[in-house]
């Protein structure tokens, strides 16, 4: 059975020492996030994840969700009690707005808790996880009335939320959706259609489920410009705010999936269900994108989270399992064999995992700060910069974070050898659960196209120029320090590859957009390397300062410095190879007709 | 439900046009492999795999194997009938020696059939697959008597074989095994111990199962130098050659695994079972290595095979599923959306898969030819060259082949989007089944160490020098051809990276063996790129010649040329990045103590 412990020390390092959250105390919401409060939230949240939620991970995977004859869905044993505890402790309220019953604390904290919960049990974490995104969409676009009716109960965890986009014939291409919304006399709409892959679509954890549903009104354009967004509650809400009559929406079946068995992935049938339009008609996609952007960051964190959970168990096995001898001679001659930890190839996988998880945690929490600053920073310039950076990097956090998160889970399973393939040891579940994050909320190829096709060129490339300048500035500053210089030089080189690739797109993507499409995925990975490089350079800087200042926790900061060096040496070289793939263009990639791929 | 069709055309291209099998007609065994016979074997074998074995893949995964109360094991429905057909058609006899009832045809054919069977159903293919390796070990090391008793029935498929190495406390480090072999009055041994992860350890497909078991005789050295190899039949064989009394070996349980559910992975209990020593006492590891080398090539082919099966279904989905529009404007304006195939990122994954599977098929079959030539070539020099090359490249075919095979399966699942995560669509089974090949028969990190620690330095680096020369020679020759030159230049550059990395090991691996260990895995991948590059250069050369000669199947050869170009453009750049990782050395990788990896 795998174990899990929240990385409290590292998380507090990022929040307090790297991001210096306290320095934003003048901004709304941050004033309540003193170092003491932050510590308490992170520690207690970590404990809840590790002690209450993690023990249900393997059993939830084995048991799965069950659709009953009446269409109700039973979640795995223990989920309901754990969700009750979650609700009672108010874990869902941390960074929700105070006017709706939230605690109004910075998203950075919410993001950290998201990581802990997902590491502990991704299936479980998805129930509240999707609720957060639904809340954001409602707050951004719905009328005050709708907000008052739905948001407080969703914040408290009494009700949960879902997002309903996908239909059998369309996932990425939402212009193809067929679900219909017919206006009713009372201002509501009758929603009819079938949605698939609806995470947490039906379950027994909450008294009501608030579905956000994309549908087409009569005579709307037959494209993505003709989509509207609706709130469709499972139980219609009475005038007193309490759930009443059952709405005409039901779970038709539960999908059998590779992983995340503890989350109910439902086919949802809408048979003239009552829905309420969110925002303007035909502007549903824009509203849904608010939810999706939040969800994409959350999925990036899932990539980190599965990597972290797998990593902890990879470390444990490498420390305990004895097999073979160190290449440099027996490390523990009194034993019949040395621990796996002595073997360079095991260490390679562990250092890869350490460099990725710690770097990605920094990036994700930094991203959470940017989300906040984009709304709350004091000046227009700061708000714009934060918005530019997080818009640019959202597809990177999602795409790079989940690609590498999956790779990390696979490597940690590899450390376990044959025992990693055995179900009862739990390593293979990390791999199966991590796999979905590369697919949902926009497959990673879609993220890459969002980055290259949309984010890169927005505002004449303002965001990517800001990233270049940020990285170059920090590299230049760090190069004066002997310890940081070798790291800075390599990160700067990777940034140079990113610039060159960007330039190549500018010169070759207009004449043939396939050139941009062909290089989008490698480009997303270069940017991931650069973004993590920036984080590692900053972490190394902070660690160097702490050591120079005589910090008591010396080993922690020395490990940060060494891991930064490892990242620079072993992650950044890929940037050059990825650039060369981009510069190969789309010709050989796109030349062959479909017949050339047929088996004969 | 996924579908499978054997890649007959491509396989015949490799055998007839690339390897020119007919040109070896003067060598023993090859004379019977005329082009007609080869075609017939490949076509019929492909049909058998696709029509009889593939339909049992998903059902076998869902049903799994069942251990009954009496310790017997029932394989999934249909396996027994399919194995009966396999036996009756003589598919296991193709490249087995004629004096034991085989057809004595070249291993190249056996390897091709292995691919087809593994693509169709890896779990099923493992039953005869392990038998082949066991036969080789018995033929190489066992007495004539033992050979006469066991081999003919194993060749015919009446009996199957297993390999029993792993124990709970040891997998890679066989010096730690505890299974005991006590000599008996009659010259046999009483074998006692527990073996785990025994593929096909017990089943209902054959009337007898011949276990090859590693065990220690009394007073043998307490290390890998004290291991002997034994034949332990499930049923003891009577004087008339028929199976008789049940031996004291039994299946204690079946492991619950991530994949290959159709193959029974058993815990085997030996309770004083009668065994017969194979070869010399304490020389068991050498004997087992014969079996393992054959098995490692077979596992490399499994990597190819799962990639191929996943690829075929990735292609089918990309052709059928409509979603979005081509970046260059609607490809099929009459439809509401274009097929996925128009999207560059989908094409990237398809071309990656095509370049890998076709290149890997060429390498695997070329490897099969080297196995043969190492025994049968006319001159000492030719035999030595073939032996050097296949010894060097066996860990590469296993390690690179299965790493990339898994990646390919993951990418093909990715093309299916959310539908790829759904069990019933079968894409996720390819991923789960492909995963084991990176682990068993020596985890890929062990393969990398075998390559760098053992194969590279053997005979003063003779083998790797031969590879360098081979690649350089072919690149130099191809650079005169305008069409081939860009391919040759990139393959030559990758070969240059391999040479530089090799040199770096020579200069830095002696002083600190961890430097060799740290770079072993990236080195294995560079060599995989170079080996596939060599194959692609040759295939491009052959294709160019065929086109110049006015071949009728023009599209096939044009696709080969284009895919060779894609390989050169998009696979070879990684060699440079991998070299830079190697040259980073082991310092930052090995610096941190285990405490630095603990979660706090």
C-alpha cells in the first residue's frame, strides 16, 4: 500500500520564501494570510489529505462508483464520510469570496490544498475541484440572482458543480454540439441532449449537483458562436433556497475507465431539464472558458500531484529495497546488498522527479499568485503583467505539467521493478490516474495550439516578450554569483532556444499555419523548461541567500541548490533538441496521404 | 473494439528488399526460405494472428486467468482453442531446429511472427514466447538426454516452458536467491523455494509445463557464482516420454497486475520438486543468460508490437473522427468538420509512430538475421561481426524498443482523446500491456547498464567501433545522393554524438564508475536513435532504388523516403540533448543523501 504525506516544508518554502506572500499584505484578501495562518492552513490541510483522504485512494480505485437502478450513483466506501469532513472543516471555502461564505484567502493556498488532495486521492479531489471552476464561471457571468441562489451552497460544499461540454460526436470541437435549449414562458430554458464524460455528474456526496451545461438556443448560429451556457440543477431550488423537485436530468451510465475509478464519470441525459442562462445568449463559450482556465490550472496541479505521490513511494522503495551493489563498491558491506538508492539510474529517476515536482510546485503556486495579482495588484501595469503571464502559461502548466507528471509516475513505477506492476502495491494506479490529466480539459495537443495559435500572438506578443525579459533579467542578475552562474547560463540558453523558436514561428507560421501547428507541442515543452528554469533559478537564489544568512535548516537549502543544478544540467538540454524539431517545419510531417498510414 | 491486421507488406519489404534474405541461400537453414515460402509464412502467420488470436485480446484482458482451488489455472475463454490451432498449424516450429521437429527456418521469420502474435495479443503470445527461450537454453547447455526428453515436445507446442528467476527478495540481484537444490541418489535434485512473477507458470493450454529454475546447491558460493539451473517439469516424464506423476511444484497464487491479464503470472512453490541440472553446477546464470538474451530480443519485439497495434487504431480513429478544421482551411467543406488527420499535432503523433514502428521492425528483423549469422555465416569474421553487433544491440532493442513502444502506445491513446481512456475502446489496454515490457527480462535501467558496463568495453570496444564504422560508411555512401544526403547528414551527426558520449565514458567512467551509470540510460537511447537511423538510411536507399527502377508500388516507396526524412528531422535531434545529459556526469545526480528526498 502506498503512503502519502503532504510536502508541507516545501510548500511553505515556496509560499513564504519564494513568493513572499506576506509582502502582498496591502492587497485585498492577502491581509488575512499572515505567515501563521498560512502555516496552519497548509499543515492542517496536509494532515486532512494524508489522514482522511489518502487512505481511500486504493480502496476507491478497487471499488469504483456504482450506478443504481434508479439512476443514483454510489461513491466508494468512505468517500461520503470524508466529504462530510471536508465540508465541515470548510476546506472548500479557503479561497472563495467572503461575500458568499468563503474565507477570501489567496488562491495560492487553494492551489496548495488542491495539490495535497489530488496527491492523496485524485478521484476524490475532483468532486470539490470541479465545483471551484463552476463557482468561478457563475461569479463571472451569471446574474446576481443566480449567484445568490447557487454560489453560497457550492462554496460551503453542500452542493457540488460539474461542467457539461462533451457530447458523443464532439469534444474539442464544441461547434458541433447538439444539446438544445428552448426558451420557456418563465424565462428558463428546457434543455435536451446527451453529455458524456461528465466528471462527478451524479453521486451521493452532496444534496444537490449544479450542472453547467453548454447548449444551443433555437436559430443560434451553427458554430461555436451559437453556444450558450446554462445552470441546470439536479434538484430545482425552491424559493426558500432549499432543493426541491427533481429536474429532468439523470445519469444514464457510468463509464468504465483506465483510472480515476473513484470519480463517477457519467453519461448525463437531459430530457427537457429546466436550465437558467448564464450570461448572454451565444456567449456561452466565453463563460465556459473562465471555468476551463481555472480547471486547466487545476489539472496541471493534478499532474504535479500524481508525480509527487508516486515520487514519495519511489523514494521509500529506493531506500528500503536492497538489490545489487554500488558501482563504487559496497555502500553497506554488512548487508547482503545495498539499497536501490545507490544505483545511478535509480537516482536519475529520483532526481528527475525531485527537480520536476519541486519546480512544478513553485510554478503552480506562482501561477496562483498571478491569478490573484491579475485582479488585485495595485497598478494597471502589474495587473496586466500578471494576466499576460498566467494567460500565456496556463496551457503550459496544464500541458507540460501533465505530460511530465505522467512520465514521473511511470518512472517511479519503474523503480519498483516488477512489484510496480502489481496492483496491490499501488504504483500502477498513479500511472493510470495520471494518464487522464493529459487528456481532459483540452488534450495536451489542444493546449499546445492554444499557446501557439492564441496566446503567443495576443497583443502583438506582449506576454511572451514579458516572459523573455523576466527570464533574461533574472539570469543576468544571477550570473554574477559563482554558485548561480552555471544554472543561470543554462536557463538563459534554454530561453534563447525559446526565443529562436518563437522567431521561427513568426517567420514561418503565417505563410503556412501548419508550421505553427507542427511545432506547437515541442514549443509548449520548451516553455515548460524555461518556466521551471526560472523557478529553479529563483529557488537557488533564495536558498543561497538563506545559507549565506546562516539558516538553521542547512540541508534543505543545500538540496535546493543541488537540485537546481541538476535541473539546469539535465532538463535544459532538451530545449535545443525541441527547437530543432520545430525548425524542421511541417513538410515531412504533413506530406503523406492517409492511405500511406494504412496497414497492407 | 480495436482491430489488428498484420503488417505483411512492410515485413516482406524488410525481409526481401532490406535484408535480402534470399542472398543468404548458401547458408544452412536459409535454403528453404525462398521468397515464396517467406511470403506464405508471413501471410498465413499474419492471418492467424489477426483472425484467431487478436479477437481474444480484449476479452482475455477483461476475464483474466483464474486459479482454481486445486491449484490449476484456467486461461481466458478461447485461449485453449487458439493454442490448439497454434500447435496444429505448427507456428511454434518455424525456426526451431529440424532434428527436434522444427522447420529450421531463419529466426527472421520467427521474429516477424513473434511481432504479429504480440500485437494481436501479448498475453497469449507469451505462452509460446517463453517456450522458445527455454528451448534455446536447454539446447545450449543441457545433456543430450535432457534435450531428447524435453525439446521435441516443447517445439511441437505439446509442452510449454517458463523461466524461474525472481524471488520475493530478489529480481535483478540473483546472488540473493534462496531456492535450494539438494542432490538425490538418482542424480536428480530436490528443489525447494518460492519463485514469483512466473509468466505462464501454470495454465491449461498444454499437457506439461517445463520450468527452468535457478537454485543453489548446498555449499555453493553465496553469490551469483553459486547458482545452478534446473529443469523442473510440472509432470515428471515417464520412460516412454509421456507425462506421468505430478511433481512437487504448484501455483500458489496469481498476481493481480496492471496489464497482460490473459497471461498467468504465478507465484510458484517448489516443495522438494524433482529437478534435473542443466549444464554445470554453479554455472546456471550463464545458461540462463542464453535464455534471457533470446527473451530480451523478444521483449523488444513486444515493444514494437504494442506500438504497432496501437498505431493501427490511432490511424483508424484519425481517419474517421471529425473534429475541428484544418489550419489551412476546411479540407472537406461538405462535412461539418474535418477528420482528425488534418491536424498537425495528430500527424506528429502518427508520424512518430510510423517512423518508430517501421524503423524498429527493420532493426528487430535485422537483429534476427544477426543471431543467425553469428552461428552460420561463412567466415569467422562475419560470424564475429554479427555476434558483436547483436550482443551490443540486444539491450538497445529491449530498452529503447520498449521505452519507445510504450510512448507510442500512450500517444496513440492520446489521439483518441477521452475515448482513449474508456476501457471498451481498447486503447488503454495497449498502454497497460506495453508497460510491462519496460520492466521484465531486466528493467530498462539494467539493460542500459548491461550496454554501458558490459557490452561497450568487451573486446576493447570492438563491437561499438564496428557499429560506428558501419554507420559512417553508409552515411558517406549516401551523401552522394541528393535525396539521401539530408538524411545521411543527420544520422551521421547522431552517430557523432554517440561517439562523443562513448569517448566521454572512456575518459570519465574509469575514474568514477557512477559517471558511466549516470549516463547509461541516455546512452542507450542515443544508440537506439543511431540504430534506427541506420535502418532508415538503408530503407531510404532501397526505396530510392526501387523508385528509380520503376517499381509499380510507387506510393509505398515514396512513403518510405518521406518517413526516413521525418525520422532524420524529428528523432535525431534528441541525440545531442542526450549527450549533453551524459556529459553532465554523476555529480549533481549522486550528491544528495537519502534524507534530502524525504517529505517533511
